């Protein structure tokens, strides 16, 4: 069984399934395969009785199997919420990336397949959230609901408290998904808070503000290329407020615009790689 204070995250179910398979060597599942199968059953909006029956049909009804089934059902809400949180973080990261791209150019190039995948992810997210709301209500109606697990909002707050340190220490460029992954899998190492940090204790968390470091003087990377150098049809691809290419774009301008050679550009998100593609 699992103690009431144990953290239940998306890795918890995998761990439980691996333990189960280790004492059932004749199982047709590996720990990972069993975890995916059980998770799918837990995420459905079926009742406790129906889900327990489906798990018994899948695994049998010996003593250790029944104990395993009761354990995962006891933590059904937390397991499904952990999955929901990861999906929400993935969708949020995708939206932020699109916003960054939109801020750098008037054009966002997406294939039909990419658009369809994005729609499917958001559809699956809405479906899982609806299912979790139904599962929570069923747990309430059956008297199985735990204190503090009676709404998605309460679960969200609990999770954000638990991973607040991970998000702070991961840095502003780290996605929520990455911060959560690093913390949940135990790979996040503590690091000292800078001496000039400003700390404030809030009701739900500790706020830590680290002043930005002084910017180092940038090296001379050469002149920036004015947009007027481009042909008229190419200038139309850039909004009026962009009068010059940035440093990176100017550096590769000749190869991108004046040759038909292949070009590999490695630069951070937001550096303007999409505009380089337009130049080609």
C-alpha cells in the first residue's frame, strides 16, 4: 500500500506497476506497458465498480493483485490529475512558443499535420479534464473522496505548492513541463539562492526575486542589413516597423539571400530563424 503522505505523480503509477510485475513474473505486461493500460482505465469516466471489474478481468483476483488494484483506485484522482497537469503544461508550452514566433514575424509556417496534432492535443486535454471532474464527483457521491482532493482547483494548488521550488530553480526559460519532470523524477539538485535575491513569504508559496545580472558589452558583429536592400517583393514579407535585419540575420544574409546553397542556422527560440527562412 501507499502511505497517505506519499506524493502521487505520473511516476508513482509506473513505480507501482513495476513492483507488481516484479512479483508476478508470468505477467504478459512489462511495468511500462501495464502502467499505460491501467492509466487508460483510470482516466475513463467509468465508475469505481466498473473500473475495478475491468482491472480484475485484466489481471486476475489473487490477494496481491486485489491489493494492487485497491491501491491504484485509492489514488485514482491524483494519478489522473498528474496526467492532466503534464498535458496542460505541454499545451501551454506550445502556445507560448507560437506567441514567441508571432512576435518575431507576421508569418507562422505550420503544416497541416502540425495543426491537426495541435487540435488533437487540445481536444484530448478537454476530454481528460471533463473525465476528471466526473471522477471527482463519483468519488464524492460514493464517499471515497479524500480531504483536499474534492476539486481540480484544490489539486492544482497542492501540485503548484509541491513544485514551486522546481519552477523557481529551473529558470525563466524552462517550461513548466521540464520543471515538473525534473522535480518528480528526483533529478533537480538544490542550488544556493543569490545573496542579492529578495524573498517574501506568501500564503501559498515563497516569492524569490533575483535581480537581472548586468549585461556584458556585446561584441561588434558587423553592420545590420537594412530591409531596403531586399527586392520589393521580399520587403513585403517584413512589417513596416522592421527597418533592419537583426545581427544573426545580417550575418547569414548573403548566403541565405544571394545563393541557393543549403544553410543550417542554429540559434535560440526568438532569434529570428523564421525570417532567415523567408530570405531563402
